[in-house]
C-alpha cells in the first residue's frame, strides 16, 4: 500500500468509526431538511414543515423525519464482507433500517416509513435493490419481483420513462407524473444487475435509458429531485458500469467536469466516484487528497444537500450521508461492468 493509499485507508477508518458511533436503536440518524443546498442551517421536520407553510403556503402533510433513503444508500456504498467488524455491524443495522421502509405487501420501498402520507417511490426502490443485492440480502426470486414491479410501472400515453412515483395511489393521482434523470439512472442500474435483467429489453427500460441519454446530452444542471449536477453525473456514471449505451456519453460528461471545483465535500465524493465508474482521465488521486483534507476531526465529512423535494425548496442531507459517500470514494473498486 502506497503512502497515499495509507492516508485514504486511515480516513476511511475514521469515517467508519464516526458512522458506527452514530448508530442508535433505529440505525443511522435520518438526513435533515434545510432550505438551502449547503444545509447551513438544518431544521427539524416540524420546523421544515412550518417554514414551507409560512413561506410557500404548502403543507407537506407530515413532518419529514425518519427518512430511510440514507440507509438504502449506506447498503449500496459500504463494502460487502468487510474485514472491519464495525462496517459489518453497520451493514446489519442499515439492512434492518431499510427493511422498515418497505411498502407492506408490495415489492416497493418508501423514502419515509409506512403510515406517512408519502407514496412509495421508484428511486428508493432501485437504490434499496442495489444495496441488498450488493450484500447478498435479496434472494433471486425477490430481486426478479422488484424488477418486475419497476418495469410494470405505468409509463403513460407519452411512452415516457419510468416515473418517480407509482401512480396507483391517491397521493400520486393528485400530483401527476413526475420524471427525474437521477432516478432514471438509479432504476437502470437496478434493472441491469445480474438476476434482474432477465426481463430486458423492455419498453419502459428503453424509455428510461433515452431519458438519461437526453440529460447527458443537455446542459450541466441538477434535476427535479437533485439540486447538484454532480448527483446526476454520479448516477449516470454508476449506471454506465452496467449499461453499455451509457458508457461513452457518461465518460465524456465526467471528463468535462472532474477537474473543476466542487463546492462541497459531498459533491467532491460524487465526482470521484463518477470518475472511477467511467474510467475518466481525471486526477482522481488529487481529488481524493482534497476529500481527505475535508474530513473533520470527529471522522465525518460535512453535511450537504443530496436530494430535495420537487415542488418546494427543501434539501436533505447529513454528515452521515456525506461520510458514506466519502468512505466509498476513498476505496476504489473495480466497476461491475469491467
């Protein structure tokens, strides 16, 4: 191990120590909402709901606490079969935490727990699938059923991509169809995992692929549910490891931006991973050095807004979610498609 890799490994150990120390009876702390993408002033769920009602006249209908999306990403990012006992304990705790966000009786996951008036969504489902498969926690027949549920989502008369929410509940009927390019890329990754791809090709998957390709060809922007362009680059690059049609355009997009400045440690970690996934010719060691330098004394990396609500400006993130991405970014892996 080189001196540089030793420094990365030490930062990973401190990060895992921070995450393990934060575990509670319900797993890792939930991402907190804020009204700015940098999360300079995180709010409680009740305060966030009140702020939106006062400033935008919108009532979410619930306090946005206890989200499970962070736990699902934890499973997708942490190393399977780790030699570190604290990491194995994290995986076990996050698997239980994610399981509490499964839609009862359905092959779907929810960002917020059952009972909260917020529909199950295809993004949470796709990320949960990928995390469970990564750790061997999803039987092949169950994986196939989750893939079927995604592919059988009604894509509507416009033959558009798989939408962000299923449209067979009262909640989604009033909202209308919503699309998101990051969600689409996460869905493509889940659908192309070994064990799930038996139902491909499929019209819904092909429309979803076109949606990601169109966003890659457009200007560098965030999406409806993700404010940062780096979030899309990461998702598209990750999908490109399994979807050959995305490999070249994702690599071009990443090579165009990886030498530019990332505003937050979270965006820096996302760029590192995007470069790794695509094999882009970027200074990944230099980017990783910057990431190590951004680590805080307690082993964490600062919170940044990762995902957001689509209709009002409410951003979600936490030091725990940023640290999960940073730990993964500092441990290069061979992408699954190589």
